[in-house]
């Protein structure tokens, strides 16, 4: 697992009313203008900005969860449950690969 290169969280979405744009602010200041909020779709834009702002925390939580789950995934005596555990771990690892901008192995 490689080190993440994104701006460390926490991030917060800020609405800049003057140009109807959402900016994500992190510990090191503004990260980026990420969304142009169309007046007719403001609730969707707010939700998108909140999801993007939560991304560093979600990735960190997923990495920590995998540390606990990966070693025991597939140990279930029920074959179907074991297969589901392994598939879920693979999905989590694939999501983190996408988040880091890596290619899968």
C-alpha cells in the first residue's frame, strides 16, 4: 500500500457565492475549486462537495478497517460468507487503489 499524495484532511466545503463555486479547504488552505454550483441543482452540488470533502476521512477509515479485516477475511466456516468476506476486502482495496490514482495489480 503506497503513501497517499492528496492534501491531508480534514477538508471542508465552502460555497463562494460570488462565483457560485465550491472550494475544498484543507489544513494547508484551499485545495481546489471543485464544483460550479448551478442554481437549479444546488442541493446536488452541496452533496457532491460534502462527499468529496469526506474522501480523506473515508480513505483513512477504510485503510484502518482493512488492517483488522484482511487477516480474517475468508475464515468463516460458511463458504458463501467466506467468499463474500473476500470479495468485500477486494472491493475495499480496489476503491483505495482508485482513490490513490494507482492502477490495479
